[in-house]
């Protein structure tokens, strides 16, 4: 079983471009950088809460993409109807870059 068969999800990488609205406030418009296969693996979940507010759940994932995919920290990743934020592009040891490893998170 090759790497391509294991990357079973359609992943869209999006990057923000900053524009100004009619009032001069900065807004972000997202555009697609790449559409590639990928694999998302849940790593950990943290719950932030206090007695005055609802719980905030931050889930961290490992995302694998094909080598050479253009992606940077703070890009957005869209898989199905869910959007994730790239927290870090993880460095790889070795010469052959067959895939990229990313740390992504989702806040709910």
C-alpha cells in the first residue's frame, strides 16, 4: 500500500489576503492555494472553561499532505465542511520528502 492510497481525504489549502472594507478596517479574504489528498489524525483535545462561560474545545490534529505542497503557518485547511488552522509545519529528518507533516487545530 503506497502513500497515495493512505491519503484518503480531499484537502483544500487556503491563504488569506488582507483587504480594507468601506470603513478602512482590515478584513481577510481566503483563496485556494492547493487541492491535494491528505490524511487527518486526531492527537489531543483540550477543554478551556470557567464557571462563567461555556467550554471552549481546542482539538489538535496531525495532517499529512504530499511532499511539495505549498502550505504555511496560519493557512486554513478545509476538509469537507470543517475548517482547521495550520499551527505549525513540522520539520522532517531525512532527504526524501514524500510527505509534509502539519500540526493543525480546530476550535469549537
